[in-house]
C-alpha cells in the first residue's frame, strides 16, 4: 500500500505543478489589476473598481503584446471567477428590501427587464444581427450589465467575440448614463427619490448606478440600489428560461454536455440571497462577501477587458453600437415612464 502511495505521489505533484504553472501568470496579472483598481477606488470612491479594471485590461491589451502564458489565467478569471463573483453578488440582496418597493414598482421592474429584452431582440432582428449577440446585449442592458452577459453566455452558444463586444458596450453606454441621469433628473425637476429609482431602473451596472445615485444626492442612492438589485434578482429566472430553451432545442456544449436546467452559479446566487434574507449575518461576513464579490468581478472585468481589441470593435461594425443605443434608450424610457406612473399618478 505504501509503495502504491509513493508511486502515485509524483504524478499528482506533477499535475499540481502543471496547473499552477498554467494559471498562475494570468491570475497574478489579474491580481495586480485588481489591486490597482481597489487603490483607485480608495482615493476616488465614485470610481468603480470594476470599470477601472476593464479599462486597464483594454489599455494593456491594445498597447502591449501580452504573452501566451497569461492566456489560461485570464480566461479562468473572465469565466469562472466572474460566475463566482455573481454568486457573492447574492449577498447584497435582501427580499424584504425589494418587497418594500411595493407591487406597482415591482411590476415596473418586471416591465423594464421584459420590455428591454424583447424590444432589444426586435431591434436586433430589424438590424439583421446574430441572435446570440443580440441576446447578450439585450440581457446585459436590461438586467445587470456584465454579470447578465456572463449569465446568459453560460447557457447559450455565444462566441467569445460576442461576449467581449457586449461587455464593452455595457461599459461605454453605462458610463455615459452616469452623468446623464442626474442631469436629466434636475432638468425634469424630479425628486431625488424618483431620480434614484429611475437610475436604478435604467443604468446597466450596479457600480454605475451607485455613482449616479451619489451624484443625484438626497435619498437617491438608497432608492437606486434597491431598484437595481430587484433587476439583478431577475437574472436567475431569465437564465433558467434560456437554459431550458437551449435544452429543448437540443443544444450541447463542445464536450457533448447539455446545459443544466439552472446553471450552478445561478443556484449559488439564489442560495446567497436566501441566506442574506433569512439569517442575521454579522456585518463582518457581509463586508467580506462584498469585498470578495468586488475583487472577483474586478478580476473578471480585467480578463474581459484584455479581450477587447479596438481593431476588433471597429471590425464588428456600427450595428452593435446602434443596438446598444436603442436598448439604452428603450430601457431608460420604460424606467422613467413606469417610475412616474407609480409615484406621480
């Protein structure tokens, strides 16, 4: 027995060493990017580390020829770590906070997500774009940005270029919304609370929502975050529906496996939501979960940013940008109309 154990040790050690050598260079680079993003966020609290990380990735990959050795770690970050970050995102949601919005506003949020997705798909069809690219943009812009893109990518046969393009568009258009919503709120004479709900219902990324809510001031930030998290919660049923559709259509992954009815990371996300909503977790645990979520998603954003080649964005043409503009306009309009109807009607 001891002889067999000794004989089995070298291959295991070689395997472990091989795995470390394969993923360490890319993950180390991601860690450095996350550290820089966190430092920037520390000194400029209004700047999201996720946005900093993806911009770092875009700049680096377009200025420097990155060695092939970092590719496995970068891919691991942009896929596996992104989904793990979505799991920890669930710790931000509390059912009671979302239910406190009331049925009318919850119905508006469902309309924002459903109307945004179906409207964007219709526009994409009119533009004669690839259905998978359209679906990624539709869910990213209607639900929760890059996290939704990752969730949908996990249950569809999307290509890497389509995923990277959708994430890049989320960053571009979501960032443009940060100054626009506060400016429009002031011009329209809306209260901070209504402006915050509008921001939460229309802007793509949570970090972008926080930035816009902070600019509006007053009670806008709290209202914006709760509305946005209610949109995030709809990622789970949307991903489940898309996965079920893929199974019905007989889609299989390259290794021959059918997509799960509900992706594992979506189940993890829901488990975290239930845990946060039913258990009085210590503040330290919630803070640690928030830190892990930010770090994991920042690493993933850097990895995705490293896949954004400016030349490739030019190559995809103007149609994705037209669709992104149309989707942003649609989601923003539904959010404004619904918020005004529920609070001023």
